[in-house]
């Protein structure tokens, strides 16, 4: 029975950090992680290549490739007008199903994902020095939950309040395979990634270095 209830599981229990904000460790198994890393490599090679978005004229240290809708600071468009003008890849049906399963897992409610249809994903790659400052995910018109998946190196994840970038906030570790969902009262909580822990990606996840973070969202937008 030790393999079912190992120390790693006991040390990282499932937690609700705040109403609507739930951390589920080890949600993705190694085979699923490896498969997602292969998809990431396909997405990153085009038609819109992975790039560092510019905020206030400065390039982010995180590199992003988008699905469904192209994101640049404060705006979504179908075409990557700030990169090469190409239309981004469609949002895959299997990812819609994955997002719904994630909400069911996080909430414990078998119907939690019934009305959830994410239509965009921001897929971020962090190298050893990349950071993400405290921010709100508020470029979407919808208030539907954000579903976040982590693969590769562990990061320090800072989850705060909906009023400002400062305290109160809490730092947790997001490791390869972890699921994090935030919606409801926590949908617009400030959050960020102050640090990546190099060399912590598990063997077999498909990513030798760095961290991939897939965040699914509902834009609330329509049109071609």
C-alpha cells in the first residue's frame, strides 16, 4: 500500500487556498504530462510561434503561445497582429473536455463542468530565470474559472487577494502534474510566479528543463 499513499502525497495535500481557489497536486500522470509536452512543441512551432509579449514596451521573461484566441496585454484577437499576422491554432475539443474534468476534480461536484467551455489557452514557458509579476486575469469578458496545469520544473506560486498586489498572499509550490483552479470569489485574485526551481522536473514528464503552464479561460467573446 505504500505506493498508493507515499510521503510525497501526504506532504502535498489537496487544498482550497481561498473560496473558489483549489490546488490539486499530481492530477496529471506522467504519460499525460509527456503527451501535453509533445503538443506544446507542436503549438510553439507555428503558425504563430512562441514569443515574449511586451508589457509597457518591455518584453516579458515568460514566452507564450496561444490557442483559440491570441492574447497580447489587455486584448484578445483571432490573428496575432503583434507577431506575424497569422491566425492562431483552434482551441482543441479535447482541451474543453480536460477543462471540464478539472472543474469536477477541483470542486467535487460532478456537474461543475457542465457549462464550462473554455475557448482560449495561454500556454506559457518559463526558463530558469523567468518570472511573472503579480497580476489579475481580467482581459476576459467572462467570469468563468481559470484552469491551470503545470508541467516540468516546480515553481513558487504566489496567490493573493482581489484588491491589490500586496499582502495578504500565500506562496505554494506548483509541481509537475499539478492542477490549480480559481473561480468564483477568487476569479480576479492577484497571482504571480516569483521563482522557478531549476532541475526539479521529474524524469519522464517530457520536459528536460523549464516549466510549461497551460491556462484555460473563457473569453466571453464571439466572432471570427
